[in-house]
């Protein structure tokens, strides 16, 4: 089941964190859910983005370079009193929790966090605030490649391909982001989780496994962008 706005359009989430890498990681995870995401790295930009973007929910870092998350929230709530907010805080302190709840924050995630936890908190908040659930197709299609997220079956040009659980997760991530270059770091964080301590060569290894199964004897779909990462696109 997919969460959407009441008119069926994707939910909008504003991600605010002055650490660009963290903001991008969270954004990738939320786009993977099918949501529309925009980011901001300062309090000033966050307040402006909230007015332009009209988000359905906000992921908001407590510590920002110009003013703190509580002040951002106060200014956002002046124009949109009901927008749900999940605070990111590096300090799991009682004072932070009390201050955030007094200012109207709805939930907390303490760094370091898992992306799954952030997504789960947002899902809960948006369900409570009236987002609707729609039955979404479980089949991803890119060119002649088809992946069924429910049955875990994969076909290329009608021929079934057998994948391990990790190969399946990697292919699903690539297929949810067709034509988008994904870095090794992004793939590690999504497929092997945010706090996975492994090396990037595990990504190379699994990409090579996938290629042997998906691309062997066919026009290639998985491409290496030297120095940038990998991209999946329909065979030309």
C-alpha cells in the first residue's frame, strides 16, 4: 500500500539538514517510497522552501548554521500550523525533547539513525494526518526487465531470472531509480543499511553478480559511470 495525498498525487516531504550527505541519503530513501522530496541546508532556506513547496511533512535537523530547528518550526507553523515534523537530533537529551514538543514537533529520531526508522516515523505521522493509502502496483518495469516486488520474480524479455535476496534488493533499488546515477555510497546505504560498516567493493562484487544474470548474452542495462557510480537504463 502506498501513501498519497487525498487527490492521489505523491506526498511532499521537506528534508532540512546542514550536512548535505545526510540530507541526500534521507531524500533517496523517501523518493524510494514514491514521495516528492525537496531539501534545504539552512534555516532560512527551509522556511522559504516550506512556503514554496507546501510539504505534507518535514524532517528537520535541530542544529542548523543560522538558527535552530525550533525557530524554523516556529516560522513554518506561522503559515502552516498543522504540518507534521520529525526532528533529527544528535543529542538525546530530555531538554531537547521537551523543547521540541513544546514548540509542536511531532516525533524524534536521534543520530545516528537508520533510514528505515525515519521512513517509518514519517509514514506514521502522515497516516495520522490524513494521507490516504492506495493499492500500488508491485511490478517495476524498465525496458524488457520486469521485477515483481511481492512474488520476488524477475524476468528479462520474458525469461525468468533467479536472484539471491541481496541481488534482488540491489536490482530493486536500481529499477526504482532508472537512468539515475547511483553512487556506491548511496547503494551501500540503501541495500546494506545506513550503519553498515562494509567496504564499497561489496557493491562492485554484487553489481558483477547482477550483470552475469541480467546482462549476460544480451544488450547491457547496467552501466558503470566512472568515478560516479552505476546506472540502470533500458537496452538501446
